C-alpha cells in the first residue's frame, strides 16, 4: 500500500453495505490492536506505518471499542459516542445530503448560536423551529459553536476530544443531520466551529494510548499542541473536516484559534484543510478565527475569511469606555476607522458581540442596553461580513456565561481557579466569578427570548437596508477625534456616528435620514442634529 493510500483511506468505522464494515486505526506504539463488538472480538492486522485494519460483519448502530494492548478505548475517529466521552463508539452510516447553494462571503450574515443554550431543549432538534424566523430577518447562515464530543452534559465545546463525533447530549449525528436539513429548508447555510489546535484535557491520555498525537515542542493555553508532523494526525484532522462537509452537508467551517495551530510542514495543516474542503465541495467556506486569508501563493493559507477582533475592541471601548485588560490599547475613533479600512471587505467577519466577547467576560453580560442600537448600526452597515450572537437581534437580557461539566475533579477544579485568575487585571470585576461547573451558570445562559420590540425592529430594518448598500470597500472614511465622530460613505449612503456624550450638529448635503438610532435625529437646513451616542444613515 502506498503512503498516499494509507493516509487517504478513511480511518474509523466505514460501513461497506450488506452488513459489513471496515475498521481502521493508527496505533504505532501498540503491540496488538483488537476490535471489540457485541458479537465478540477480532484482532486487527497491521497494514504498515502503525495502521491496523479489518473488515468484519457489523452494521450501522453497532457499538464498538478498540483494545490497545488490552486497554479498552473509544475510536479516535469515532463519529458517535452515544454514552458520552468514555463510552463505546458507534458505527454511523450517513447518506449524501441534498445540494445547497452556499451564500458567497459577500452575501453572508451570520448568526452564531450555542445549541445547548439556544432553546429550553438544548438539542439539534430543538433549534429547528427557530430557523425560519432567522431567515426571514435577513440572516443567511447560522454558525454553531463546537459540537465534537466533549465531557459532561453541558459546555462551550472547545474542549472536544472526538473531533468527528456530533455531541451526544445534543442528539448525536442523526440530530445534526436533521438540523442541517432544517436550516437548508429555511434557506440558511450552516457553518460549524471546529477546534484543531488542542483536545480537551479529559481525552489527552486516551489519544496518547494510541500514538503520538501531541508534540513536546509547543504548548497551547489549553493543553499540549497537536503534532501535525505526523501523517496520521494530519489525516485525522483533514478527514474530520471533509467529513462534516461531505457527509453532513455542513456548508463551512470556522477554525478556532489558528494562531495556536503549530505546523512546520511544507503545507500548513490549515492550508491542507482549506484545500481539501474546497476540493470536496466547491463553494464551501473555511473561516479562520484570525488572519490566514491570503492565497497560498502569497504566503497565507487560502481561508475564505477571518474574524477581526480589532473591529470589536475598537467599537466596544467607544461604546462602553472600558479600558481594562486587552482593551487598554483602544479608545480612539481612529482605531475604529482603521479597522474599517480592511480590504477586501468580504474576507473579514466583524461583530459587536460573539461567544468570546460576551461569554469570556466575568459575568457574561451583554452590551449595555443604551448602546445596542449604535453597535448594530456600526456592525450591520459596515462593508464586512457581519456576525450576530444569538439573541442580539432582539435584545436578549440573559447573560451568556462560561459553563462546563468536566467529569474529572482535577480538571473541574483547575477550570474554576483559572476562571478567577483570568480576570485579575480587570479591576471592575470584584464580585465572585460564577462557578463554571454549576448547572445554574448554564441555566442562566439560556435564551429567554424576551424581546425589546424597538431593537428587534431596528435590526430588521438594518438588515433590509444592508441589502441596498453597494458592495466593496467604503468610498470615504472620515473621523474627528476631538468631537468623537465618524463618517463612512458607501455609494449614495452615508453613515454618521456620534460617540460623544454630547449632541452634535454637523453640516450635511444629504436629503433624508433613512434610519437613525434615536427618533429625535433631525436633518434640516443643511445640518444633521445627532443625539449623544447615536448614529444615522443618510441618503
């Protein structure tokens, strides 16, 4: 068998039809690998380079383990963990999904959601009835926070271990398929947040029992870095990425914390993931958390877009005045103006709220009510790809706090301690930080769906007028630092923002106020009267 065939052929459990299934696993340090099924045990044969494989009678739904030198473990490439992180793996057979036309980056309006907190049920199926209303609002894609099997019954998902297994507590792979189908029926694309820089601490030793999945040369903030010099580890990640797209109909991937993906290989693993996803389905999206949007021949990794924290940080400080921690370097209108100059604009995802910027606050509090309209104007009328965080579009009052359900006491205690230490430099957070392991912290974070009717209507109007704005970079970006004002012109439209605590009177040659954050905004006699912390769209 050639090296190409060895690493291209699917790992894990692959149904072949007629009650037969192929099992393949990489375990280079093992003396023997055995497959344990309900019907008995079968020794796998070595295929070279640490790969073991067999073809046996097994059907979809059957549960199995690998015994590595006698130690019973789940499959690293498992597609289903019906009993959780440390239960058996399950054979999954998926049918090819119907084709769906993924929106181009220029047409994207993304709604980020956490499946567990999105509805009372906290499941894939529970989310489906709410999708049509998002599409009617003007959303074109949902972005699901990570669903790879992680410890316990609740969590953010960034400590996933089995990177190809849809989280059992949400409804597993069958539930995910139904959610994707429901989204497509509503006209929504589905982007999946995936984590390829580390695995949750609860699964490190299980993977190490199979082989050298991790490198000692690097460390991430969340645990040992993944070793992408290993061909089998690259295959583990690349096959997972392609599988979500090809087999489940996912329309795009958001790659978490790409700065913590260390790879000295000639082709960086991010570039390989992008290349293989695009080959598997032209038009599928690969979005990086930061950077890495340039084509390969320009030294980048060929992602379609990237998140831009600079926009968020610049806007957040102007709206709130917070200057602690990583906000210390922001506070000028010039910072926001600079963030608005990024080109090409369709390659950058911006937001005034997301899971990080809400949930990583000490108490998970959202933007103050008074500044939410101004934040919406800046985000939705900019030339970039806007991302809304669930509930933002109607003024959700519930916080989104950091919650977990670690099954190892040592990890749970470390998570509590780390959460408190994280806010040592934020002087305003003097109260007790919510316990991430407490179920109440999770329940507080569920959407209440209590609406602010005026804000909900403003989001509807902003998304409607956004479709009228010309594509491409802004024609003019001007600011007055002393007056705390910003102007952005796009074709026949002009966005004017007043970040001052004082009202502003500005000369204007425009004819009408198309939209405004405040009803007392007036345009007459060649002047625009704009209240404090307000914005208007003129035409």
